[in-house]
């Protein structure tokens, strides 16, 4: 998991990331990405019914 997080951090910062990953810096990056996000989760309207009887 640490390697995957380091790859993501490297992508967003444009820098090489040393392992072990600095957890505080990673959390700060995630907090910044969340704060700048423009994604709006759509509201689910109505009663959603899921039939799981045929899933197995």
C-alpha cells in the first residue's frame, strides 16, 4: 500500500518520493486535494432496491 501511495504522491507533486513514505506529508497532500476538489456527488433520488438473490 505504501508503494501505491508513494506513486500517487509522486504523480501529484511531480517529485521523486523516498520510502518509507512520510505519512504526515501524504495526509497533507490528500487534505489539499480534497479541499481543491470540484467533484459534487449526485444525490440518490427515490427508493433504490437491489436484488441480490441472483448474485451467487
